[in-house]
C-alpha cells in the first residue's frame, strides 16, 4: 500500500481545488458524455458511465445535468473529445500523470507543457512514468455501511484485490477487468458507493522537501484548474504540515 495516504490526499485535494461548481460540473458532464458515446448509454451495462454518474452524484450534480449529458451522446451533439494521457516529472523528480478530454490536442498539449515548465518540471513521452503506477479500480464506501470484516469478506468474494478500512471509509481495490462486476456486486449488497473510478495508484513514492512540495502542489493545482484536465496523479510524500498549509 505504498503511497496510499498521499494518494488519498491528492484525490481529496482535487475536490477542494475544483470548488467552482460550474467548472466541476462541466468536467463531470464531459466525462459522462464521452463514456456514453464510447459504450452503451445504459449505466448498468457501461461501467465507465456508471462510475461517471456516481462521481457526479457525489458532487451533488443535478439529475437534469446528468440526463442532458447522456442525451448529448445519444444525439451525437457537442464536441468530439479525445482522451489523452500526459506524463512528466514535477519538482523533485516526482512522476505525474495527467488525464485529459480535449477537443483541441495542440492547445491542450501546449498549456499542459507550460504548467510543467513553469513549475520547474518537464513533460515526457507517454509511458515514461506510467510504469511506476498501477491502473486500477477503486470503490469507496462510508465506514457505516458495514464492519471492516464484512466489507473485506464481501469484496474479496466479489473479486477485489485489496480492502483498506479506516474509521471513516472502506476503500476497495480491483484490477480493471474486475472493476465493473465488483461495483455491481457491492452495490447489490451495500447500495451505491460514495465513489467508483479507475485511478493511477503509485507503486511507491518519492519523499520531497517542503520547498519542492509547495511547487509540486501548485503544479497539481494549476493542472486541475484547466478545463480539459480530468484527473492528476503523482507519486510523492510531503509533510503533513505542508499539506495543511496548502489546503488552508
């Protein structure tokens, strides 16, 4: 579970930095539309769409917005978004993965590259850092839905690879090919999860000092504020004091 706590901090930080609901809803709607276009518009038959809808509900996105995003895909409306993964190095040699949905590859590439350069990092070739991460499914439940033992037993029986329970949360991890069936099985037993998505989890982390950490967190913040950027992942550890300072 190397990098687990920092990994969670990055995910939670993203939610805080996307405080402007209009921007956040725009990103969520874009993911819903793309997921519906790439597969069936029925979330029970399309794991990616189901995950996108769960993410939207977790942020209190109105049902009308969700339905409109799905209808956009069915009607062939809107832009044709391209999925691109950028990889690079941030301050302190930290590996960074950036997932985007864009209708203009050249514009987005230039702006993502500029964010890296400004922070003292650099963009690299695809595949340069992703081998340091595992691309897996993560499902999150409130701790109240089940005891750690009950969740562990049910998740492993349904095909999970790992379960991490805390005072607040159950986090269930699975390989990509088991993610859809696992989500369905757990939902049938415990109800809709708080979150369900495919993520890049670092296999290990790089410890950096507070100066490098501050620059790196600003890079992540800058990337997350970009309209085309859906997710940012990095393999680093910084002091709790710095995380609190930057989150204030």
